């Protein structure tokens, strides 16, 4: 049900110390919309059991849906929070040809339900689980909310990215919204401009919403408190599945992901470009197996195309079935931890 892929340093550490939660100092959550449903059972197990007795800080780093998940894990009851998120997201229904205003409002409603009355304060004050939300500040024509201007800007990004990811530097800047006492630094092979902004009770919701604000699909978030004036959009533009190094790197990074071949940025989805293996030296990838995915309805994991491809009733039934089936992945991971069958661990496939 579950495949485990590890980088070189992670392989050595696990074989020396066994697979245990003390190995990890960071946790990654990727973009991908409802694709994260395939990780739901594993998410509940990790933060309901695996990390439940955690005493040392764990940096949670997420973009888009991964940022929302990180916000769940940093609440006092992470299992209840991620369950609220799954319920709200899976049951969301849009009107036909929904416009960005409607989709954004639905995201606000999901966020409010997920956080409840005290979630913001719990995230800010959590001494162990430190949430970091990745957001992109867009420059030039991409600051516009006009669809035509966004299309022109995104088309330019697509073409520049085919040449080299570094060519995106003028259009996007990475912003990391993090706890005030965080010392985490993110490095990447392209050396994108990266700024760090302290999370507060006032800007947390805006930063989190911005991290999931997909261009063309949702409205951007303008002038987030504490950050430079400008338009902020989806963190997955630069950090879709991540090609980053986390500093200080004094531990391993746990990365539950729905794909064994991560793509660095949003515009790499259709390219054969690989992430840098060196960025994954300390990473442990937990990935649903091909056999598990084949056993799901439609033999695939959920994605945003399901909103258009399926009628709401059929889509909701399908998504809820997937959420239930992911308990099997959690059970497989639990067996692995119990038996410490380290032969299950595989080298990175890229």
C-alpha cells in the first residue's frame, strides 16, 4: 500500500537508528489540491500517533494544500482539524462556470471551518509544531486580477520556465510566513529571492489563503499585513513539489507525497525536468503505491478536474471513498514501524 523512498543521508540514519519520529526535524506538504486526499489516513496516523509524544520542534513547511495541512497539524487536535478540512473540501460544490470570487469565498469558508474559533491562536502559540506557509509575491502584469493579463503573464512564465527555472526570478518572489522564533532558512538551486515574514493573529488567515490562491482560478491576496505591498498568490508556483534544502539540516525531513517523481514548480508539471537529488539527501518520501491507486474508483487519486468531469453527487461519493480507503496506507505504515522491516525502504527513483 505504501512505498518508502529515501535520500542517501536518510538511508544511513535510518539503518543506524531505526525508523522513529526523533529522526525528523522537518515535514513537507506539497501543492496539488484534492490529490492530498490520498494521504488523509496517513496524515491522521502521523499526527495522531507517530508524532503524538513529540517533545522537540518540528518545522511544518507547506505550499497551497500542503500549507492548509500544516495549519491543521499545528492545532491542538490535529486529527480533528484535518478531518474538518477533508469534510469541507470533499463536500464543496461550485455553481456551473464558477468565477474566482465564488471559489475564493468557498476557500474562505473552508478555512474558517478548519480553523474554528481558536485555531489561529493554537498555531501561533504551538511550541512544538511550527507551521511555515510558502507564498509567492507576483510582479508586473501578474499582479492584475484581469484574466487576460494573468494569461499573458502565465504564458510568459511557461515559456521562460522551459528555458530555465531561474528565468522566473523577475516574476515571482518566495515569501515564507513563519513563527516569530523560527530559524528555518530555505535554499534552492535557482536562488529565488526569499523573504521571511512573522505570522501573527492578524495575518495568518491571509497568508494561508494566499498560499492556495491559484492564478486564474482564485483571487489573489493583496497587501498582507507585515509583508511588502503587492499581490500574493499560490505558493506552488515556485514550490509545487519542492526542490529545496532546509537549513539548519540537523535532522531528516518527512515528506508524505502522492507522487514518487516530484516536480519543482507549477510550470514543470508537463516537463521531464527532474528535481535535484541533492535536495532530497535528507528526505523520506512516503508514497501510495501504484497498486493502491489502481484499487481506487476510476483507478486514480482525486484532482481538481473532478469538479468538471463528475456530477457533484458522484464526485463526493468518489472522494469520500478515497478518504476511507487511505486508512489502509496508515495500517501499512504502522506495520512497517512495528516490524522495522527496513528492506521496504528504497532509494530515490530520480
